[in-house]
C-alpha cells in the first residue's frame, strides 16, 4: 500500500526526518496516512525521545502540504527553486513538528 520511515536519525541532536508515501490515489484519503503518521510520531517522540521531526515537501504538492499541516507539521522555511522536476524549478517547503506540539495534540 505504501511506505513510511524515519530517516537521517540523529539521536545526539534528538531529531529525525520523516517520510510517507501512499502512491495509489484509491488508498489515499482513508485515514491510513494519519494513523501511520501518529504511530511514527509516537515512536520518535515517546520511545526514542526525539524532540523534532522534519519533512521536506515539493511546493506544488498542495494535497501533501495540507495533510502534513493537518497532522501537526508547521512550515518553517522554503528552499526557493530547490527541486527540479519536469524541466522546471520548484520550491521545496521545509516543515517540522516538535515534541511539545505533538504531546499537546495527542
């Protein structure tokens, strides 16, 4: 159905990057992404004691940006023209959620 993971884990810095992919549009919008994201946040924040989880999102992927905001990520910066696709430059949106923000949401 898809995949998820925590990448570039830096325990000494208490931070990691998050990834999730559900490629089939028929499987999107059913709550799977929200459920697995909360499970991954629980691992990152409660089991491994990370303080920060971040993700980068291509700016034209508005559905992904909306999803990440819904699960608690906040935009923190833009890498202008940081992504090259289909012979065009696109912005790359950097997002993050902190442990104390997740705790207040769960």
